[in-house]
């Protein structure tokens, strides 16, 4: 819905309103906010304050680019509604998914969407407009949220004045004034089917549903280990009403079914109730005014909406979800309803008057979340307090009080700045005569897909060049000359990353943007299933409430199983040579013009060039792709990368290094080896931001040295062997690649052991691999105990061969251009000693250069002394 609106490029939307029980603002900012702003909308989120638990480190735009309102009532504020309202059209979605990663991407949710414009609109819009008008006066709303609801209602009312009304047969139902159950028809019905992730313990809701609908037959679908219920009570109710208890099976049995559906047929006509209500007493049997949940649902035709068949069973044989308290006990006393930066001051509105004095403390946006400072106190009986002195948007405030000498802190709330929210950039979408390619299209099409991607890169570059950051504003601006705040100059500087992300999502589309960032893309339709990444351990992240009035509400702690099956990496090795040549040429053109490209585009180029290299678009002997990748890596290492982009850049850089390492033989001195070694210092600067989850996603489309999908452990091996600050890292890595054990002793001795027949050549080779102006002595020790020592002091190569009863000393004086590794490689093909060998008169005794070397390294003799 949001993406469809954004892709029109009309920028006609004015309000984007999200009602949700739980909210994950980090997910919202990364995946949703940019698209909303691109449509031209002002963005508002309203959530339940009693389950509010944001991650302050991950939230960077709440209060500055969008508003957040919290409702802290006696029961759950539980709706799931999305409204995108504009001057030309309005879109509404009502369903079961919270504004979280699970609710919008991984759980099995149910939504119903309505769209209306000036030509026609569904009849349910009249009910939605009436409901919004009343909801805007909801006393639990803060002022900013109330205004956003009111503005949305006005836009919808204006649309209703135009066009024809189309009756789709759907009805909006809320629990604002009366219980949901009373809006359902009276029976009898021929069949009733039910599913919800939460059932009240006493089965009161399901019992009342059967009494009202009087079904001839009914069924209840459960998910073993995922549905919250009391097995004994469910079976007791099933026996009483003849309910067929079923368990879900099949390929999706472990996908968390969070959708709530009550489906029935009467006279052959299927109907359904879908939306936010669970099968619990507080959801269906009580109104908000009577202590029930605030729920929203749609009732209407359901010809294509059914609950899947399951296997009939006895409820007592089904394992319920492991549960924990989901809807916490309400705080004693009021909570913060809103914190607003107005006219240089901070205004705090409480949900109600306090019976005692409360303290208020703040944590600035620029400060770590653990750092708090006292702002002042709120006297008993006060509901709204104004504190002099500014505080920036996105900063955090919280109440605290003392009980029995212990300090108790309430949940943090972000400071809203209405002026900044209203001025948040809405970047118009320029009309495009082409469709941005998806990653799959890039693999398959070497023609138009590359041309269209080229246009996307050019458009992103133009956006970057036009971007002008706002001037910094001091937090205490207007507080008077007696409060200089030089350290706070950058508090209100808008990070350019959100607008880079918004531009990327708008221009390239979410699939390619997620591909560049290393994120698993969301499903493109409800029929598509995407396995969650390994970091998405708990998908039931909405802390859903059962909300039965006789006990605490519970939540399922669900860990979804993740398949180890990886999508195949692209293979272009057998593609037509013309296509391979086209890809090679385009990659070279991109890298040649990299100087004025923004970091996001450079990152996109690095991933695509790396993928094309892995897919076989260059011959195995061609070093050109290594040159291109090294150029991109060095450029990214020298860029000022936004904090939000740093983990992706670092992870992709190190993944590219791992692929280059697999294509490079470090045992030789070749152009590919030189290129790889040249980027190690740049790659090492990225270690502090490496993210294993992102790296795993980047590896998914790459083929490693073993012709299998590149794995995370390949990347970790490169980090440990080549980038950890070890002065012998290159020699160590080359030795490991040759199958030898490498051991350094205090930086003054190096020992190499392994399966080799010529210790002399091995010692000379390893001495040449050590990239140090003053390399230490190297011993090569074979499995049969033969050994050789090598000391390299340009141009002298000093050898002590220990294969006989006495060490034999040899002396080579190498040409200025030759290294020991190159000399050893030459001798593998030409075993003559004419190239630089100095004849030794008494080979069992050290010559003068050898004696000086022994003294320098504090050695009595050449024999190896292993630690």
C-alpha cells in the first residue's frame, strides 16, 4: 500500500497514521518511515504506552521526523490500523499486525485494505471518518496525536464529498463504545471457524460466540507450542459446544499465525470478522469504557478468506505456548503522556495527577542512554509542567520516584518537536520512464537491467549533490548569553542518512535497497514466504495481551526455526560472452566515476561488482575485478560514512576481501597478491563495525574458493589471519594456504613446520613473505626432522642447511630487484647456484656475514630451538 503510493510519484499524501499495540521504532525507521515521507505525508504513530519499551540506541528520528503518541489506559490499546490520506486518494488497512518486524514481515497476519479517490470510495469510509472524528477527541490522546487524527479525518471527509459510494458489504467495528460481540449477527449459522493466537483461560469469549452465533458445527485451530491457551479448559468448552479442535500442520506449521479470524457461513454466504481482537473476554466481551481493550476490526464478505484445515485432536494433547506476563501491571501513579519542545522550553503532560512529588530527568540525544541529568520535580496534583531551557528532539525524558529508599524509574519517552516534524523533508519522486531492476533481474539480464541501474545511480548522485544539511542549532538557543553551549552545537543537525535511505528506497525500490544494505527483503506478497535471518530469533515481538479479566495477560515466547538452505549464487560462467563482456564494461565504468558518488552508491557498486566477479564474468586469470574491488574498498575506507550505514559498509568490505583472498595465491608474488595486500590496511579500518548477520546475507550470493556458497567462517578466517594487527599476518596466511604451521616467537624467531621435502626452499620462501624491513630468522622444519635456517638482510641471503650431521652454510647475494620468495620460485625451475651464490671455503663454519647475523639475533648457533 505504502510502496504503491510512493511509486506513483505524485507526492499527494498529507497524513500517514499508524495505530498499533506494540511498536518497534528501529524497524519503523529503517523500513517504513522513508517511504512515508516520500509520499509527502506527515507521519504519526500511536501505540500502547503500557508495553512501550523502545531501544534508545536504535531510535534516531522519533520527535524530529515523526511523532509518537502513547496511550496508557486501564486495558490494552490494541488496534492495528494504517491510514495514508491525501488530497487525491485515501488508503486504509485494518488488520492484525503490529508495527514491528514480526507484524509486518515474518508472522502470518491478516489485513484488509480499502482505497478511495475522487471518483469512488467504499461505503466503509463513512464509518471510518465518523470513528476518526470521535477518536480525535479521545481523552487518552496527547495533543499532537489528537491533531494528527483530526487532520486525517478532515482529509477523509473531503474525499467523501466527491465521487460515488460503493457498498462492498464491509462494516467497521470498534470496541470504543460497545463490545465487539454485540456487533456480530445473531445465529444460527451453519458453520463457525475460529483462530487467534491467544484464548482467554476460562474460554469465555468462545463460549459467548457460540451462544450468539449458534453454529451447527464449529472448529478451533491451534498451533502447537505457539497458541496461548489452557488445554483442559479448551477441551471442556469443546465438549460442551461440539467444537472440533484442530492443530495446524503442513509447511507453514511453524510460521507464527498471528492473524485473528472468526469465519462463519449463513445460507451459504461466507462472512468473517478480521482485525485486532483475540478470542479473549477483554477483546470481544467488553468495551473500552468498561475496562476492555480498544480493538478495531472489519466484518464483511469472506469468499476467499478461510482458516486452513487442520488435524482434529484432543486439546489436552496439544502443547500450549510457553507464557509470561505480557501486559505489565500499571505503574503506580501517572506516566508521561507527551514531552514537547515548544518555544525553547520543555512541556511535560502527564496521564493524570500524581499523589506524590515526582522527579524528572533527561538524557540528551547526543549522550549515551545510560547518562541522565536531573531537570526538576513535578508537584503532587500537577498534570502539565513547563521547564525552562531547551532540549533537543529525540532526547529522552523519564519520571522517577523513591519507594523504601529505592529509586524507581518510569519508561523513557522521546521529546517531540512539532516544528521539526512538520518541516521534515518530503522529497518529491521524479517520474521515471523505466522500472528499477530487482537483484534477480540483475543476475538474469545484462542489458536493460544494467542500463536502468545506471540511471538509478545517476539519480542518487543528483539527490546527494542537492542535499544541504540544516544549520546546527544549539539546544539552549534562546536561553540567554549566560548559558553558552559550544559542546551542543550539533545536537539538532539532521543526519543525512534518513534522506539517503529514503531516496534509495524511492528511486531503486525496497528490494534493491535491502540488497545493498545486506537486509533480507520483505515478502512481495502474502503468498511469498521469506525465511527470517538468524538474528530474528523472536518474531512474536509484540507482547500481545490475552487480556482476560481474571488473570494477567500472557505472551508466547516463540523462536521460529530457520532453514539452513541457502539460495543459489548466480552463475554466469556459461553465459554468452557478449553478456559477460557487457557486465565487465559496466563495472569498469562505475568504478571510473566513483569519485563523486555518495557512499550508498559506492556500497551498491561494491556488492554488485563482487557478485559479478563471483559469478564468473571474468576469466580466472584476469586481475581486473580485483583492481575494481580494491578501488571501491579504498574509496569507502576514506569516505565519511553515516553511522547507520557503517555496519553495512564494513561487512561488505570484509566479505569482498574474503572473496579476493580465495582468488589469490599468497604463496607467490603476483599482481593479484600485490592487489590483495594493498587493501588490507583499508579493510582493517572496518573491523570495529563488522556485523556477522549482515555479512552472512552478503555471502548468500557469492561463491567461495571451494565452489560452494561463501560462508561467514571464510570471512572470519580472513579477519583473524590477515587483519588482526599481526605483523606476520601475510606470511602466516600464505603459510596456512600452503598447508604449513606458522609460529612466531616474540617477533624475533619464526618457525614453519609441515609436509615439504626441501626445507631450504621453504625457509627462503617464507622469509620473502614476511613484509618487514628487518625480518627475523626463519626456520623450516620438515616432518622427518630436517631443517633449514634463513636470514634475509638485503642483499644477503644467509642459509644454514641442517639436513646433514653438521649445518652447511650458504650465502646468496641477490640482485636489487629480487626478493627471497622470487628467488625461491626461480630455483624451483632452475636448481643451479649461479644466480647470486657466493662460494664458501669452509661451508660447515659461518662466514662473517653469518656471524654478524647470529650476534644481531642473540643466537649461539643456527639450530632451531622451538618454544
